[in-house]
C-alpha cells in the first residue's frame, strides 16, 4: 500500500479531482479518502476558478505529456 498526501481544491460544484503519480496509471487501485481542511496560504484563482497561471502552465507542459506542438495557425488560413 502506498500512502499519498495530496493537496487539491473542491470547486463550487463539489467535485474533487485527484491527480496521482504516473506510476499509478493504467492500474486498478483502492482509494481510502480522509478529508481535512488544508492549512496555509490559499491559492489565488481566476474568474473560472482555476489557479492563476494553471492553464498557461498546462499548455507549456504539453511536451511532458507527449503531446505534439499545435499547428502553425498561418497554415490553417486560406
């Protein structure tokens, strides 16, 4: 059994999303959840509820996920 301590955000919709290490991908797992309100500084969020810089950081990290670069927009114009 592996014990993980994760910090996550429960949105206004009440949905909690968990991101686990890549070593746990493509496996059946049993989850035991213990919820405790996080102490410490809060994260500044944009108008959509995302942490500031999260969307830009995710786009910049696309290569870490093996995603190709987006096509050059000029090639899409006729």
